[in-house]
C-alpha cells in the first residue's frame, strides 16, 4: 500500500522567512511531529480500507506492496510517497516548471507593454479572454492556471514589436516545439487581421505589403546570421579534419589559421602608411632597371627586386609632398596647394612600432582567451555526460553534415575515455625508473644533435663571410639557407627515431617533449643567424646597404623553408607511408604535430625579424600559409591516419600561442630594438641613411616641433617625459604586476568559493539521503505495525468460527 504524505501550506508558512540553519532542534522536532501525524492518518486510512476488503486479500496486497518496494536487483527502492516528497523539493522544481516560466515571461512582457504606454490587459473585457470552461473537460487547477497564463502570455506577445517578440521567445528556457507553438499563436491573429484589412481598402493593402516585406527581411536576416559562421575560412575543411583525426591534429590547422590572421593584421598598416605612400611617390631611379631573369624568385636580390618596395633600401629619407600644378598666372605653388608634408623616416619607424604593438596586444589577448578556454576554474567531471547528451545539433538536416557531426562526437568520446584510462592506469616503480633513465639518455643525444647543428651553422656562416660572392655567381647566395633548411628538416627525423625508445604512456607528453627539442634547435639556429647579421655582416658591409642584405637573407630563408616543407610533405610523408604499409605492416603513419607546429613558428619568427628590412614579408608569409594549408590537408587525408592512441588536445592551442608569444615574439622584439637603438644605419640607402641610429628620427622630429611654435609644444614635452624618461616605464610595469597579482588572487578566490559550493552541494545531498532513509524507515515500521494489527483482528474471528464449529 502506498502512503501519500500531504503537507498543507498555511498562510503563516507563506509569509514567514526561511528557517535558519541554527534552529536544527526545532526543525527536527517539527519534522518528527509531522511524520507522526501523517503516519496516524495513514494507519487510520489503512484500517478503513481493511474493513472494506477481506483479510486474506489485505495480506496479499500488503505483501505485494512490500515486494514492490524492492528493485529486481534486490536493492531497496523508495515508496510512492517518498518519491512524491523528493519530487516536490526545491532542487527538483526550480527551473523545470513550465507554468513558472510562462508566468515569469508574462510579467516581463507586461512591463514592456507598460513602458510602451500600451493599454493594459485588465482594461479588456472578460469576453476577450478565452476560457477553458467552454470545453467539457475535468482539469485540475494547476493545468487551468497554466493554460490561462499561456493565453495571457500570447496576448501580451501580440502587443510587442517583432524584434521584442523574437528576443523574448529566444530567451525563454522552453523547448523548440513550445517556442514554435507560441510564435504561431502570436502570429495567427495578425494573419486574420491582415486578411480582414485586405478587404477594407488600399491603405490596408499597403500595410499588409509593408508587414510582409518586414517579415521577409527579418527571416532573411535570420538565415544569413545562421550561415554567417560558414563564411569563415576553411569552415567545412576544419570540421572534417576534427571529425576524422581528432582535436590534436585539428589544433595544428587552427594554429595555422591564427597565424594567417596575425599576418593580415601586420600587413595592413605597412601597406597603408609605408608601401602605399612610397609607391605613390617613387624616388628617382639610379639607373636603368635590370631585366627580370626568374632567379630573383629564389635569391631575392641582385636584380629586379633590389630596387623595389620589397626592401628597406628603396624607401626615401625625404619629406614627401604632393606635387601641384603651376598656377595659370605663372606664379609659384603655395604651401596650401602642395599639401601636408609626409615625413617618411618618422612614418617608417612609427608604423613598424605601431604594427608590432598591435600584434603584441592581439597576441596577448589571444593567449589570455586561450587560457580562459582551456584552463577553466571549474572541473570537467561531467564532460562525458555533456558529450553524450548535449553534443548533437538537432538543426542538422543534411546527410553529410550529420555524418560529420557523428564522427566528431565519436572522436571526442574516444579522447575522453583515453584520458580517463590513462589517469587510472599506473606503472610500477621499476618501470618508471627505467623510463627516467631512457629519457635522460635520449635528451643528452638530442642536445648533442642541437649543438652539432649550431656549430655547423656558425662555421658555414663564417665561411660565407670570408668568401665573397660575385654577381655572376648569384646562386651561391642560396648556400647558407640550403644548409639551414637541411638541418631543420633532418634533425626532427632523428629526434623522432630517438623518441621511439622512450615509449611515453601519454601521447600529450610525447608531443610536448618533441616540441621542446625542436624549439631548442630552431631557437639556437636563429640566434646564430641574428648574430651573423648584426654582429658580423654590419662590419663587413660598411660600403653597402647591409639592411638590404639582411632582408634578402630572410627572404631566401623563407623561400627555401617553404620549398623544403613542400618536398617533405609531398615526398617525405608519401615515402614514409609506403614504407610503413609495405615493409613494416603498421598502416599509415600519424601526423607529426610537433614538427609541423615548430615549422610554423619558425616561419612566423623569420617574418617578424624581416619586417624592418623588408616590409612586404608578411604578404609572402600569407601566400605561403594559404598554399601550405591545402598541401597539408591533402597530404593528411592521403598519407596519414588518426592517432592510434586518442588523446584530448584541450591545452594544445594555448601551448602553441604561448610558444609564439614568449620565445618567438619576445626574441624578435629584442632583436629589432637592438637594431633600432644600437646599430648604425647604412649611409647609402634607406630612410635613416643620415642618422646615427634609427631611433634618432624621433629626436629630429621633436627638435623640429620645438622650433615650430608654442601650439605644438606639448608634443616635445610628451616625448621628453613619457618616452625618454624611465619613470613611466617603471610605473606601467608596477601597474601591470599589480593587475596580474589581483587577477591571480581573484582566480584563487573563485576556486575556493567553488570548492566550498561543491562541499555544500555534497552536504545537501547527504542530508536528503538521510531524510529519505528516515522517512522510508518510518513507513516500513508503520507498514509492519498495520500488518500486525490486521493479523490480530483476523485471528479472534477465526477462533470464534472454530469454536462454533466445535459446538
């Protein structure tokens, strides 16, 4: 027999505040008294039911009810009354009552109508409100109240504008079917009204046509907004890569897309304020332009590209003015007719600095955003359930899109389960010691390889300084880039073969270790090249334009690096696939994430290094990245397979952005600051040919402003006290450290609050379990006592019948 625990709500309970947690004794006393009252009522009701039925039937019913309390597995289950009490708890009802949601949004629409000074609903007649009394249905008060609130909500929505209706419906926590019904009910009376107005006259037709056009434009805007994400570059290709190969391989292509955005952002100010202006005011040619031979595409110098906007030496050190036509009276041009002067040295310096500052801000923002996405404050304990129940997009209707989404969800589940299995599995202590020893030996070998490559680059660069290259041996300029690219391509293969001896348990750790080794190699090689350019070449090229030589060297390195990447992708991965399939019988190889990512960072570092000496290098990098994406995608689909050990690359994008920021961008900024402040510019070419350093262009401009007059005297003051003084730098650094410290403390406080909330939720769950068990035990005792009383009531009557039979 199921007991129903009816708890009536009194007016005192409605107006009284919530009881304090410190009144536990009073709460337990009242709760115990309530259980006793309900138990007595249930016992009386059970006796009344027993009088109506037979004793044997009551015993069988009680026995079956007692067995119904047990699950098939034998575990104890809760009775109907207990489940009803649990269902009425606040944690089970908050946010799940459709009537409460409709009532809430009905009140919100009423407030919107009052703001717009529309007539209130209470001013309407009773006949205007539909009623369920017309239907011969027996409905409870809750359903009637909910239906009335729904009708009132529809009435209020009809009084709002179309934009307000869409905004209100979009924010309701209801299902799509219920939102669609509300929208149809809201629009239905308007359709009837339009049909009635269409028979009234031409004005109604115009109004109907206007409303139809507005609705059509609104629907068109919704369709365009829904498809706006598809206009992103490589949208479908990235979805396909993520579905087939997982988030680890996808992180490489997302990083390539991020680098493409950085280069576009860097190229725009350079084109607008340096390249475009100098192309509009070209300097006087020094001689006849050399013919284009095609070798310039590889060497980048000693020909057609030398006297072009591609390199630093082409730019003028004069103040550019717009030429004016001679007046008709034969007089001279006035300053107003000539236009404002354009200081090319100052524009060159400030544009490069502003472009790097914008790149720095964007890079820091991207890194902080990536940290916020990857390292959330909360936990990911429910990631499996979220992936299973919340990942599917029910708006997908096409077959290929549903198959692609199916592959994505399946790959995500594989990655999550692989992480969970690795967290549970632990190796023995001897195995760990063996891994540590192997890891140390492999690291020593890898560092020896990096040291040998560094010595080789340094020795070959010194050999190139001693042996001069003549004009007819221009191809010899490719020797140093060729050696550097061979080392950059060959060393990662050696690292990969050595990494096979380590046998890491986690593929994430394996990728991180490979990234560190390749990063050390490429950082040391670039450091040797920077010393070769600014420390050695500046002294040997005093009678030449050394800035053009550095720009040409960087151009050659970028071109040769791209060629070697294409050869390695088209032939290296193809040959490795054939060997792995035919000889080793292992199937297709996996995609080398660490090596390919470091190639991207290496190419981007060379682009940043060459911006000062070749302003169009970001354009070359953009072309390189565009071609590289399609080449890598084609090779990935044909020559590679998904990782054999799936792993979740939740932090890979953050690691890539961090490596791009600290070793790459920071090292580039140090190199350019040293070139601007310390190295003397060439006296034969470039916008700084007459200055002791590039930074002196700003000082010269400030001295001109001091002589210009008191109207611009504030600019020299800003330069003197904010740029040249070191106090603002210390102040900004202190403020930055304070902000970082405050953010760290805020994050710590949030984590502490979250841990306290989790503990409180756990305690609340234990309290509910305790109360549920208490109620269940009370019901069991009452059931047993009722059965005993029933047996005692049946036994005397049976004895009387037996006595009568004996008599």
